[in-house]
């Protein structure tokens, strides 16, 4: 199982929050820009973290970070 760093989880959390803010109001390019930027930063960090640790697949690392942010109750239930 992939084990994302705390930094990766924080970047994912920032992208999720930016998405929530962007979709809470009618679309404008300026309104979505922070979400797109936060998502790009998160994706670049996932790629870099996976590159540094070849034992973790990029896909599994991304999914583990998203699970930790979007479904923390699943991690608590497993403990």
C-alpha cells in the first residue's frame, strides 16, 4: 500500500479545498484558477514523490493521498 507524505496530503487537501471554493460559485476563469493551480502543484508533487521512491506507483500514491483527505474515516476504521 502506498504511503503518501504529510506534504502530499496537505497539497491534496489544498486542491480539494480550492475545488470546493471554485464550484461554490458560478464559473469564471479567474474563480477556477486557484483550483487549477493547486491541482497542478499536487500532481507535480505526486510525480516527484513517486520518482523518489520506485517502490510506490504514482497511481497508488495519488489514490492514497486522496483517500486520506476525502475519506479519513476509512483509515480510522482500519486502525
